[in-house]
C-alpha cells in the first residue's frame, strides 16, 4: 500500500506479558490457548483479603529488570517503564538494527500508556502521609510520568527523531502505532520503536475499576474469568505487560537486509462523543474507525481475513463491537451466511493490559498474516445470541490471511484501528 509514500514494515518484536517473558513465549501461549490469569500476589491484597471484591489479574511474574539494566537505573523507573525497556530491548535485538550506525535524527520512538507510573504515585502518597513531604523522593516525577517509557527508550538508544507518548486509555498503543506509521509515511523518520506498556495491576486501580463494576469477580476460577463474547461474561480482567516493535521504511529495511515480518498498511481513529466510559451502543465510533482505516489502506472489507477484537469481556463493550463489525462487514462477517472473516479476542488469555493492549494484540496480528495461524477466543462456551461471527472458540485456527485488523477502544470514546498486511515485497 504505497500511496506514493513510504511503505512501513515491522522488523522486530519484543514483549513482557503474563503469558511469557518475551514475544515468542507470549505468542506460543496465545496459539495454544493458555490463560495468564491468576490470583494477585501482593501485601495489600493479602492484608485486606476479605475486603477485595476482585482478587484476580494478569500479573507478570518473575520479571527482573536488572537483566537489561543496572540496579540503580531500574530503581529510577516505575514498573511500567521497566517492562517497556525490556520489551524494547528484545524488539531492537530481534530486528538486528544498530542505531550506532544510523542517523539518529531519523530514528524515533512513540509509546502508548493509559495510566503510566501509577505504582509510583501510590508509593509517593503513602510516604507523604506516613513520613511527611520531605521524604517524597526526587525521582517521583520522572518515574510517574506517562512519557517516562518513551523518554527513557529514546535516551538509551540515542534516538533524536520524532518522540512522543499517547495516553488515550485502552487505545493508547494503537494510537502510538498509527501516529508513528503516518509520520514515517511522510518521510519524517527511517526507523522507530513503537508499542505500549502498562503496570496498573495496583491496589488503587483494582479498587477503582472494581468500584465501577467493570471487573470480573470470578475469583474462584481465574483462568475462566476473561470470556469475551460469552453469554456468561461479567467484566474484564485487569492485567499488566508491554509489547514493542521496530518499524522501518521498506527501503531502509531492505537496504540493510532486515528480516521483514509484516507491513503496516492502514490506520485511523474516531471518537464516540457519547459517554466517558460506556461505548456507543451501536458501535458507530468503532465502525467509523474501521471504515477510515480501510480507506487509509485502500482495502475493501472483504479483503480482511482476521479481526483481533478489542473484546474485553464486558457486556456492553463486546455487544457494541460485534454490532459495528456486522454493520460494516455484512455477510463477509456473518457466519450464518458463510462469512469468511475470523474474529477473536486474545484478552480471553492475557486479560486487559489497558494502554498496552493494542501492542500486545498486534503480536497475534503479525503471526496471523505471517504464519496463517489465528489465535483463539478461549472460554467461549456459549456466544451471546446474535453474535453471528466466527469467533474462533477455544482452539487456534489455521487460515491463510493477507490482512489483519487490530481494534482498540478506550474510555473517553476513543476508537482506534490498525491494519497489518502480509509482506510480499
């Protein structure tokens, strides 16, 4: 999809999630339909055990930031930025790019995070109340900033080109991806690190989302709690994680002999202008986002083979998304009419990583077009009536797919769609 502009390709992937410590293990769990949801560890959750309505989440376990940075640097970063740095390190390593040999004014970074350093805010507030204002640390502000991940990644690699952060709730990393892709199409950079990071599995976030009645309360069956599109769904499961990608202009990637994984071909976003947390019930904003992304990619709906749904497992959200897809794609999506499009939600396995969701789910889209494997929607025992789409229940599906669509929708009425294509030179 050249549009007379630069084609943008993906050459590196990295991840740290509750499904695995890196991108290959994260994808392996998605492909195999394994859940990363469990009871939450932590002093606060043990302390008030009987008072927590929600005690489950998608926790990243065994993460050691000192594998890629020294102890002093790790202490100066909030957990979300540590996860981002680790995922970026893997993405850069797998891409084979050497920034020391490049014009770093032509290299940039765009990261999404819906909440940023919430753990640092919590810790700072406790220190303030218990020990007084003089004991609040000097690194509190640079740790809590939502742009700390992007800033620290740009410093580590010396990237002096375009650098920014998107904080559009659950659509954050989708917006980051699209913003970077369009900047590179315009010729503003040759290489960029993009993605999302979130570490909001903290007491205040669990309590706040629980107070909204947004979270699943299946504490006794954590692996069954996230069940997008299932008639028994009762809310999303809060998770943490990060995923990063190295993207390049096709010309730059080919000149250095890079292994090209996939191509970014389309992006758009649209607002609901409806409600600060609830989606437009008919999914009109989501449909606009998908329609405009197709237009950007110069594709017709029937050319999309796979949709990675936002699919959070909330009653209203899943219903609105299915409505949007059926209205836009028509019989191409209707299973009862022999529709060919497959749609699944990998949140059934890794839960909802908020601002990092779009990036984590992009891994499934890349493998869909590259390997012809569609990750499943696990726990989909009984789809809600009217959900007339092949939602790939329980098990992965082999299907040759040329184009995959990645939807991310956030509080505030933010709808974001990115389209990935198989790279064919």
